[in-house]
């Protein structure tokens, strides 16, 4: 492995899956470098109509260093549980 990147992080907000059960879902992950240690105040109300630009401005995050985007769709008969037969 060329180079080793060590990351230390603390989970601030737990992952919540999409609310709807059908249709295509867009997932967008954006990574920012924090210039200093910050306490991010999170409210569950933020999830609906989340304003990424406003969040970046509030916490002075600057430009993203990486981003990842993908679409996915839940299968019609899937209830989200794995089955082991």
C-alpha cells in the first residue's frame, strides 16, 4: 500500500436511512477539512430540506476536498432484512 492515511473521527450524527420505501434515492457524501475543532449542533429538523450551503457557511468549512454521489433503488419485495436460508 502506497502511503498510509490515518484518520481519527468522532460520530456526530448517526446515519438515518431514507424515509420512503420505493423509488430512486440520491446519496451525496461531501467531505470537508475542518480548520479547527468545532462543536456542531445538530437538530433532527435539519434533515428535511437540509441546506448544505448554509451549513458550510455557519461552520466556515470552505470548499469540499472530496465528494461521492450515487443513486439506488430498493427492491420491490425487500423489507430491508437479510435472510439466511
